[in-house]
């Protein structure tokens, strides 16, 4: 039997246990060109909260009673695709389940001798790629500039903060615990705990770029701190995804004109063409240790909903993952 | 004697008569390289409100008791610069006065046989150039797109709406009176009176670009109406310049991410290099009548403060000017 977590109800506010349901279904059987994958690590990502609300944005919403697709890494159990063999490590969009059948053409093979398979969901996967595209293509960062990264200890934030450092920027980062701040400082980030220090003080010297992972009040503070021709990389708004109603936005939008700011949003799925270039640059950094990563790994498929809710409580340092099967 | 309007007090809220003072000073005498200019038309512009607040932005603030620099066209009375001759029509930054002395190198000569001198302060001057740069370089408009221009009957807005039409866009425009709406409709603009029709309804089909001249609540409505990859040309915020305190911003900034929007501000003084290209494109349009303009001309130097205040009441159709001397 295949075990999976499905959406039982559209969450109101913070996602809770009763919004999800554990279901067992008979194993699907592969057709020609399809592959059976046993999931090992399943990704929980803040953007999934948006898909649970039922509003179509850049991806269709999740349906009540339907599966929760998303990033996962696993091993091929059986293959009817000549390009994939049993035993291969693969990245899929199988999501919150322990097993699934998928077209071989939709899998990306990974080599566990090059980097641990979990990195394909984190620093060398969608979060790392999001950080890289945001900095280079959206923010167009320049050596010598100062950047502020909010949510800097998260999967995207920690990659963004370090890539910015590697590109010669001064990096200020916010996080929500002493442990996270401590880690960021070892990475050369001027980190502060936003629960203790006001961002306004931390940014008093001014910034050139703001990498926004959290939305809300931080955006207003950053707009005030930005110098002329500053940019906001609008990447995420984790502080807002659970809002039941829309909250007022920045009161200082007039500064966008007087300081000639650019506030630009992006969605990583528009940029996949550049993924090979990202890997070519980031893999050596990861292998040399110049680009560090942390993972918060929760065990057990049944704990996926709580791990997901934990993203909004800031439970994770680095990438939050759930192990749903043996990782060998 | 030179008559000039100076700043008597920093306005709080809407500018009022007592914020200004009429002053007479002895005529300045030109040095080598300098020129005496008799102002004919003086420009009043919404951006001047910002300079009256005392906060340095992209230009220094006006000082209490000090002159109010700004665009003006006039005629040369006496020249000690070999490139300028008595009788020449010139554009200067002499501002709210009837006469002044300025370095000849800081004047731009205009030929009244090519276009009426007032156009150098409007459709062929800073407002028209602002519209052109905003559309082309900031908004990067494309034929076939739909654009919404707020304040579409103003000096910048009416140029923006028409240039967008000339570039093959569908144009929706807002204005605050039946007369303005009527004019815009003759220009091929789908105009609505924002005092009678909700912008949300007028934009129900969706837009690709928003040319923002007014700020405030229109920005939120436009962000909701923008399609994927939409742009906001953040040009002005005339609805906000008199605010005593900062008002909450758009509640829908999250859409900047999901719709991959770009909100970008600009200041025309950064773009002067492109002015000749603008004139090369816009002058034939003006001469052929493809690019129309209107002017609201108030007579008398002493009426400058009220003409200026009128900008925020929407008194002007097209460019607001004050005639401070004989125009022949």
C-alpha cells in the first residue's frame, strides 16, 4: 500500500493537524515509460501554504481530498523507462507520500557520490536556485553593495546570504533565534535576532538590496533603509501566508519614486533554463564548503503536517525535510 | 525691480496663501557668461510640493525665505554669453519670478517657429519627456498591451496616454471631471471619472502596465488588475503629497511575487541624456497633431501660489502654467 498525506480542509490561519489526513491507497502500477519511486525525503515548503487556499496563482491550487504534490527525493524501485534504472536516486514532484509512479521523463537523476541526495531539495535544489536567480537576475547584485536578507537562516535565505557573500557583498541577515543567529555569524553574515533587535537599527547604515523572504513589516523598514537605485527581490512572504485577511502594506511607497527603487517579484519555475548554470557555479561551492547548508530533518510520513506548520513557527534551521523511508 | 514668490512657511497639508510671500528685490546684474532673462511662463509642478517639506530627496529642499526654483520659459533681455542673444526664447530653472540672471550655459534655447514656447514646459518639456521615459525605459511597453494611466488629463498623464496609444497600446485613463474625460475620449483613451466610477470596475479586464501619477489607493487596485509580468511605472503620487502623515500602502503586495510584477520608480533628471531622442520622436507628433496637448494658463505672478495649490484640486486640464509677463 502507498501511504500519503492529503488535504482534508483548507487551512484558516496556521495549518493544523485536522487540515490533513493520512490515507492508504493500493500501489499504482507503472505503464511504459513510467517509473516506481520510493520516496526517501519529502520537502515541505512555505509556498505550499498558498496552494492550500484554493486560489489559482502561478500553480493550480491543491484540491480537498487530493494529493499534495511537491519536491521529493527517492530511489527507483522499478523502471519502465530506459533512461532510469532501479536503484537510481531521483528528484520528483511526488510530494507527501512514500511511493509513487511517475513518467521517467519527469525525473531528474542525482548522483549521491557528488553531493548528499538531500541537497537536491535544498542548497542544490529549488531553494538554492531561487536564491541564486533572485540575487543575480532579479536583484542584479554588484560587488561592494550591502544586502539585507530576511529569513536568513531558512533554506532560501541561508543560500542567498552566502551567495551574496561569495559575490563580494556585505550581508545583513535576520533570523528568529539565538542558534540561527550564531550559525549565520559563522558564515560572515551580520546577523540579528528580529525578536530582540529592531530591523530599523540593524539597517541604520543603509542597504542597496533587500532579499525579502518574509514580507510584512520588514518590507517597509527595508524600503526606508534602501539607498538610491535600491532593489527589492520579492521572493517570499512567510510572515503573511497564514493571514486570514489582507494587512496594510508599506506606508512609504512614495520612496519608490524619490529613491528610484525597483521592487520585483519572481517565481522560480520561470527560470529553469538557467538551472544547469546554477549547478555549475554552486556545486563546487558546496563541495569545497564555501557554501554551507543545514537541514532540519523530521522522521515519519505522519509528521509531515507538523513539520510543515513548523516552517511558520521558525522551527527549521536551513532546509526542513521529512524522512519517509530508509535513506540507503 | 525683480518680483518673486518665495517660501514663507513649510506647508502643512494643502499649500495655502500664507505659505508664500511676494517679494521685490533689486535686479541682479550679469557677469561674464551670464544672461538676463525676462520670464514669460512659469511652471507649477506637483513635485515642487515635496521640495517644500524640508526633507532632502533627489533635490535639495526649498529654504524658508528662499526662492522657488523651477521650470520657466522667457526671453533674453541682455546677454554676456556669446551663444545667446537678446530676444532669444529660452528655458531656464529660474522659477517663480519675473526676471533673473543665469549662466548662459544653463539655458536651453527654443525656436518658437517650431512649436509654441509653452510646449517647452509641457508636452515637449519635462512632463512629456517624463511620460516617454516612463513608458519606454521603465515600463518597457509593448504593442498590443493594455495600460492604465492615472491622472490621465494632467501634463504627464495626457502625454503618457497618447504616446502609449501611438505605440499601439490599449489605454485606460482616469481623470476627475467630465470635461477631462471628454477630452481623453477624443484622444482614443478609454477614460473614466474616478469620482463616479470605481477603478476596480474600469480595470476589470486586466492590465499589463500601470503608469502611476497619483499613488494611494489606485496603486492597490492596479496591482490587483495587473496580469502576470505586469509593471508599475511609479512616476508620481499627487494624491499623497499633501498627506500630513504616512498612510498605509497596498494590502496586496504579495501579488508582486505570485504575478512576478515589477514596481519601479524613476526621476526624470537621471535620464537627460535621452532628451534629444525624445524630441526627435515627439516633435513630429506634436507638429502633426498626433500628440495633442492642453494648457491651463493663469495670469499674474501673484497668482502662482493658487495655481500651484490648484494642481492638487485638479484645476488643470493638461499643463498648468502661469503667465508672468507679455508673451511676445
